[in-house]
């Protein structure tokens, strides 16, 4: 695999390079920030700079995280573009797509999108794209957002947790899906049914078991069934966010067999933790939908193996420590969200290798497929023509998570003290090493490009 002149700005040589064809010894040639050659390791090299990776390092495509809540502007004290993208770069992520809520204003029209882009400009250490939001009454805004380059439309079927981003009912979801389908745009759905949630006991107190009962598996199943039924009638492309309940996997698989353009993601925390291990008052673990039991976790891993679950992204949803109610440990009062941008790759790799998966699998779940899902045509692969966004990863190095090492604005994490396998040693963006002590060089993306 080669391209043009044999002189390159940069060549990275490694005994282990993960490409679309698998893992092999290769060198990767870069010119003007783009991969222009991928050649056998032993072949001749002519480059301005040659970087030789250590024997214990693997070269991966830079990770693509399509589910990140940056929260700036409006709630920048929760997280901002500078801190979120620092954490992303430290974790081997070279592209994020920011969710439309938790910032003020939410990204539900073009004016709000421009406010968001202004806040992000010149502040990002990695490339950043944006989702638009679908809320009651804004269907007429979706085409403008689409034309302005958002990657699709996010909606909730149950309360989002912030008043300025209300949920859609089934009829409103149908309206949004029709508009999105007319644009061939992707609709991404937080799928928990409000009726099922209203029928469950309210979250309160320190008991994790009681909190889990307040977000039953049935809420996800009923909501996903609603999405599937509407997608059958309307068509279009639909994506289920942060799947927590493995009970929904047969429904999703059946919809796929019937030809629906339906995809699904899960998150590192659902693949790592188990409800049985979460102590009372441990609100650092609170997220919605919730972390479920160990057998459910293993079925999610099987869903990845079977290809029913397409990708793994963070759902990075930070907040100030006070909002996690860490002292009182009240699951009803605490904010539901887990910050994990910097940790996703080692977290997933630690669990994946224990279950017999390899680096090619992880790169597919966390780089290639997220890029494909949102139409980032030059991201997620080590191939000629793709951006030279790369991650140098040492998969065998063990380490323990210390919150003080995290680049997120607030170092609150349920992973604190957890032993991990795999360390991100270097991140490259457009063929240049990311240096967190220098000016950020990330670009703002529109659907399909920069």
C-alpha cells in the first residue's frame, strides 16, 4: 500500500501495526498530516523523520469517541473543551463528537451551534464534531443543523436531567425521525421508556440495589421496541445509545435481520463493573441507564463478539464533585454520569484480553466503527488517504488508576484504585505528536470533514 513520492514528512515503524487487514509489522508514511503509505516493516524508508516504536508498543488508529458531553458553554464548571480534549488526547482519542445537551444553550438550532463552535475554537487538543438535538417543537430546525454540518440528532425518550433539553414522546419522535430520514441523517436515541420508569420505585437513599430497581431493564426494552416500530414505518438510520440491558440484544438482532438500519453502542463502565460489587452510597458509579449485574455484563461482551453491539464509546458525562453527592451517597440526589474519556482504551482492553479478544477487535469497536457510524471518512483506520491520527499503546504495561493523573476538569471516577492493563504512551494528530503543554491544534469538524 503506497502513495506517490517515496519521501515522507514522518515514518513510524512498529512490529505491531493494526490495519484493516489485521495486525502486522509495518511502517506508516505520513505527508502533510495524511497517511500516504503503509508498507512492510523491512522495506526501505526515505523520510525527514523516522520514529521507531518500542517492542512492547502497538500502533493503533486514533480512537473516535462519538458520545461525549463537554458542557461548554453554560456549564463549563462541569467540563470544558480544553479539559475534555486534554483527557481525550491523553487516552489515545483523536476525535470526539460532542453531545447537544448539558451546555447552555443546547445545540437545538443553528444559532446555538455557532455559540458552541465559538467556545470550542482554538481550545481543542483533538478534532471535535457536534451532534444536533431533537427536542419538542424544533423539527423545523433540523434541516438547518444538518446543512451546518452536525453529525446527526440526539433525543431522549425520558427526562434528560436538564430542563432545557426535554424528551420526545412517541409521536414527536416520529416527527423527528421523518425529518431526519428525509435528510438521510442519523438519529441517536437515549432509549428508556418514561412509563416504565414512572411505574418503578423512585431512586432515593444510599442503596445501589434500590437505585437499580428504579431503572429496570424493561425501560430499555420498551423504549427500543418503540424506536424499532417507528423505524419500520418511517425508515431512516437510528442508533441506540449506551445500551445497558443485554435483554434488548435479541430485539436488536431481529430488527437488523429485517433490514432496519439500526446500530447500537455500549460503554466501558457497562463492560467493566457489576451491580453486585457496588457498595451502598457509592454514587461515583451512578449513571443512567445503570450498571447492571455481572451476568448482564458478560452478555454485553457476547453482543460485541456476535456483532450485535457495534461500538464502544465513553458517554463521558462529568459534573462537579458536589453534584455526585459523594459525602451523603444518596443515589436519588446524585448526578448520573461517569467521566472516562482518558481511561476508555485501557479499561476496554483490560476486559477484552481477559475474554480472548485482540487489539484488532478493540480498534474496530473504538475507532473504525464509530468513525463509520458518523461518516468520518478519513478517520478510524491506518490506511493511505486517512488522517494520520494515531495512538501508541503499550498493551502489557500494568498500572493503577490514580485520580490525580486524570486530565478531566474533575477527577471523580469509579475507576480510582483499579488495576489496568495497557498504557497510552503517545497520541499523534494529523501526523504531529500531541503536546499538552503547547497550543491546541485540534480542528472543528463538520459531517464528512473539517
